[in-house]
C-alpha cells in the first residue's frame, strides 16, 4: 500500500490519502488498484476515521489506466488478467466485492467507507481516475482540471462503476454525450454538469479544511447521514422514510447527540465519543 498511496492521519480523525505515482501522473497500474482497494477497505472498518481526503501527488489527480495495461489488452481475448496479478487482475464478470468486481471496487469502496470522502482534483482526471473521484462523496476541483470519460478512445466503456456514479450527478443525455465522444472537459464545465461539487484554486487545502470541519461534528450523525444518502439513491421512498426514522430514533438522546446540544448551548467545541 505504501508504494502507491501515502497516508497522513490527523489528530482529529481526518485521514489524507495521496496517490504517489507522480512520475506516471498517478496512473492506475495493478499495484495502484490493489492499494486503493486496500486503503478503502481499511478505512471502512476504522471507527476512528472522521473524514477522508484523496488527492494526487505531482501534476495530476489520476491519468487513468496506465499504458502497459492497454498494451496487454491487445494480447488478451477477455478482460481477465489484463491488469496483471492480484485484485485488479480478477475476471471482470466475477463479483468479488459484493455487487462489484475488483475494478469497480476501486471507486465503489469510497461509498462503503462510513465517513465522508472528499476528492481534491487537479491536473487531469481521465477514465478510471475520473471514476475514482466520482466515488467520493464530494469533489473539490481546480477550474483548469482536464477531465474525460476517456474509455471510448481505447474502444472500451466506463467499467469502474462509472455508469452508476455518473447517472447520480448529471443528466442522462450529458452522460451519454461524454461517454460516446470521450472529449476532454474542464473543471468549470464539471461544476456546471454536476461532476464537481465546487471549484477551488487550491483544491487540496480546501478539501482538508472541509474535512476538518466535518471531523468536528458528531461522528454518529455524520455516518448516519451517509448511510441515508447512500440508500436514497436506490431505495424506495417508503424505505428511505423508514430509514430516516430508524436513524433519528437511534441518535436522539445518545451521548454524542446530547453533547452536540450542550456544546451549542455553552458555545464551545464539542467533545464527541468515537463512532463504534
């Protein structure tokens, strides 16, 4: 994991993950696939994490699949093992992570992390790199970032959960146009169509500021909010309404909820118990 991702743990529970393959614009090779999945699954089970920030070292967030993987595709008759050994080389049709295969888990795992995940995006976010960013809860993007649903350039379709994630954020005709053309668009356009949450000249600094702000809120309420938002995308209205009630009933009168009230009344920072 340390070869491809650098970890920084802040005292308030913010975890900063930096894609650390700067010489290759943080392109996705088998080691990067495995490192991203391992990082996400580790954070998924970490009760001390309050918020996560993902960024890329160097000139880019992530340039997508690396060239060697595309070269291997010309020699393979199926998707299996195109990306090498390990998690990224699994049979694409086989479900290895719940609803997802290993490649899809690189993006979907951030939805499974119970704390909010913020992507700080700069430089380029192409293909699989864009899909990793779309898996985050929030994307803070530099205005001049170059982004693309680039798979069509290589005779492929988005297959790292892009079809699920894009439809949540943009109109279907916009998603179709980007998928069919593979054209490059800017961070400014990403904001207009819904792929970017906000623009920033310093996306990493602003992402960390937001993460620290979130870390100061009740972790039980934050995690409950993320569970509800995840479920609202696919569950029926009746199921979502019931889930709201169940989550709220569990929060009312809990230690952290009471502390949130006291801290606001006393005009002081709250001291929350860890999420368990």
